[in-house]
């Protein structure tokens, strides 16, 4: 898979390791929810022979287990390799995603607002998300899960520089 | 924003009280309250009750209309437009002049009878557009409406813009497009106009349901055999659709003209409600040319302007609602520099479009292959084969629509089959790039590039562009910042 070159280069900086912990926690929570639903299927679905229902009774829990294994055991580390970011002299550049990867590039001169948000889980791990908004609803860059102090510095720096080089911003 | 003393607070015309009394505009909100009260107090039928009700409602309407008029004021100052309103809780909305994107003057039928117009002032909408981004001044005289429109648009401070200075010096008028009534015959091939007769027919059916039984049309079911009835119904339906869409298009687009007056584009249209929309040329970042599958058969197209910060852009940004393709492209070329001919996307893109278009059919065929020997469901197999054979031309058509181009000052991307849309964008329109690649796209060596634009629907995508072309395309189509994609990290 690494043999195929990326369409564009990857941003320079990776996230802090605590992002992995956050992703694992998120996956555990969603796995527990799926697990409860799968258990409900296994317990409450009647096993009428001759229909698809008995297959369903074991297939759903197996799928839920497989999901949990991938989501907890593989996805966080994979994401940590994909999620990268960079602030260059004139642009903000990120890569996000997992199976489908997204590169977003926004010039500092077109930045309209910079937000820093901290979700409940993010606070546990001391992380923040920096959202860089432009005039386009589709041109929003989110730098996920930066260390809180780094996020604060990045946001201040970006807001300051956007003010200095701002052209029309639209 | 402080209001300078020289801005006079104006009122709408008092005639609007009469207009709103007639239409029960403000009183309408009381209707849901009044009906249960009337029912509960046991007002019987009888002419007296009806008369009392009518007089009462009219009086109520008059009072609310008068109060609303009395409490409504607006002022167009040199720095901002301020609208004050509200019966009990007062609201003051201030829109700075430099955030005003356009002014629309509407004349619905009743307004025309009373010699009034309705003025809509559009303010810049942010990334999250809302309905609140406009000021509505309902019921000023036509002269006052024109004065307001000119005043608001010329107050706008725009020293650096060449267009605005031209406007101050000599407001030259140049006609960009004029609606030819023969173009109305394109309407039956456009999806949105076809929806008009459908809406009318469903309204008719609802009305027929509510009529007392003895007034309902009585169809003698034995008179016609089923086949004849179906044929007659089908012919009638087609005629109705055809006629309805032409009439619908005529009502909306009658007498459409697009004129450039100094720094703004002025579009006027409408048969019943006359609309007068003004857009600033300097805020136009590009155009989209949309051609539906039916429109392509007859060479018709629709042109919309991409205006930054314009809410409800689909309606207000229309530059040519319906017309021949040549006319559409002449118009686009006046506004956006030519980026050159479109380049096709690689063969991998064709393969991907084909796979996507045929995969539902293939899945159904596979299911059919299993189910036919097991349960004898051969219909599944037939449906699958039909879907696959339909999917092939669809996939090829979708591939043929794909294309991108980049010139010195502009770029273009095109996609879509049911509605093929080509976005022609100025270089400065691009406020960001997004490159997206799924696992399948990686293996095929393609990726999707979205040009993020602060106008229209926010982004225009080039589907399945060859991965190695992307860095060069983005660098050529926007400022030097886009070279970040290829520049080595550091």
C-alpha cells in the first residue's frame, strides 16, 4: 500500500501520542454501545429454524467483536500515522481520515476565524482541536487533538498572522 | 455602530396598512387562536355570525397592520442601514453598508395595484448562512424604493474598486442578456419547471377532496374501457405537464433582462411579481453553467453567478434562467476569463464511473443467479441484467461529463450527468483546497480535488483526477500558497 505515492505530500508534523489514548477511549465507548446492541440481538431475536434468523443471532455478535478488535486494536495507531498537520509561511495544511484520507490546505490570507474547542474526552487527555474557518463552508481546516498549550499557541499565531496578511478573505 | 445624526428615520408608506389589512398579513397569526375560541363559545351558523366574524377579523387586521406600520422605521445612513421594528419587544437591526451584497426590489401584484414595492437588502452571510441575513422593507412607494436601492448601493465605500469608480463617473448601461420568449419552450425539459404542474395538480386534488360530494366531478367508469381511459389520461397528463411547465417558466422569467450598470449587474424578471435584483460585479467569483439531461438534448443551459456572501444564491444569483447554450457561454465569457478547453480525466476514472454505475445491477444479478435455481425468482435476474445494461451508458455519460481546465486567471471543473454542472471560477475565488482519496482511488491512482469557494455551494469538485496532476493543477489554479502541496516539508 505504501508503494503507491500520495497525490500530494504529507504534512510535516504528527500529533502527540496522547491522541492515541483518546482514540482508544472513543473506540472502547463505541464498542461497548455496539456490544450492548449485539447482545440484545443475540438474546431477543427468536431462533426460528428455516429462516435467516439463527444465522443473524451469531453473525451480529461476531461482526460486533470484529469491529471492536479493529477499532480498539488497529485504528488508533493507523490514525496516528495518517493525522498530520503543518503551518507553513503562508498556509495551514492537514491530513485526516483513515481509509479515505483528506488533505486540506487553506492560505492564511483567507482565514476568517480561528476556534479552539475542547471536548469532554479531549479534556481528560489534555487535548484541543483548532478549527480554521474560511468564507467557504467546505473550506474549514480542523487540526485535531493537539496538546492544549500547542493548540492555544497555534490559534493565537494564526489569528495574528491572518490579521496582518488579510486580503479580502472571501 | 453609531448612527450619524444626518440619517433620517423613515417610515414605509401608510398605504401599506390598507394592503396588509386586505391580505390579513399580520392578522393571520391570530387565526389558529380565534378558531378554537369561536368553536368553544358555540357560535352557531347564521348570517349574523358570519358578518360579525368578517368585520371583526378585518378590524383586527387593520389594527395590527396599523400598529406594525407605526412601530416600523428604517434609516439609510452613510455608514449603515438601520431597521427598527416590533410591537412590544423592539428590535433594531443595523447592517453596515460594506456588508451589503445586493438589493432586490420586488413588486407582487397587490403591491403593484397600490403603487408600492418591497425592498430586500441582502447582507453578507457568513459560513453558516441563515435567513436572518437580510432586511425586508415592505411597502414603500416605487420612487422611494428606487431611491433606497441607489442610495444603499452608492453609500458603500469602495475606493479601491475600479468598478465602483466607473459607476460614480458615468453609469454606463450594457445589456448582457435578454429573454427570448421562444426559450420558454425549453421549460418542459427542465426538472424544476416540470415540478410546477405537479404541485398545481396535487393542490387541485386536495381541493376536490374537500368539495361536498354533489359538486365533485362524477366519472362514469363504465363509459370508457380501461385501455382507452389510460391512454386519454396519459395524453392529458403529458399535455398538462408541457403546458404547466411553459406557463410556470413564463410566470417566473417573463421579460428577463440582465444589464450591467456601472459596477453592478441588474436582473429584472417576473410576470406577476416583478423582481429587480442587483449584484455587485466585484463580488462575483465565477459562474456555474448547468445543463440537465433533457436540456442537453436541445442545447439549453442555465447560468448562475457565484457571489461571495450571498444568501439564497440559487435564486438571486441567476444570470440566465433558461436559454441556448451559445447565449449562456457568451455571458460567462463576459464575466470569467477563459481557462481553455477542458481536459479529460484518466481512463481509471472511466473504469470507476462504470463500476459505480453498474454495481447495484451486478449485485442484483448475482442475487438473481443464486435465487433463480433456489426459489425460482427469475424476475430478480432480469431486473439485474436490465439495470446493468442501463448502468453502462450512465457510467460512460458520467465519465464524459468529467473535466477540468486551468488558465492564467481562471479554472473550470465539470461533473454530473442528470444535471451536468460546470463551474468556471476566477483564480481569486479559491479560498482553500481539499484533496480526498479513498482506498479504491489510491489503487486506481486518482483522487478528488475540491476547490473551496466562499460562494455558491462552498466547493466545486474535480472527481477522479489523475493523482500526479493534482499538485500542478492546484499550484496553477491559485496563489503561491498552493505550492505547499508539492514543496518539500520544512
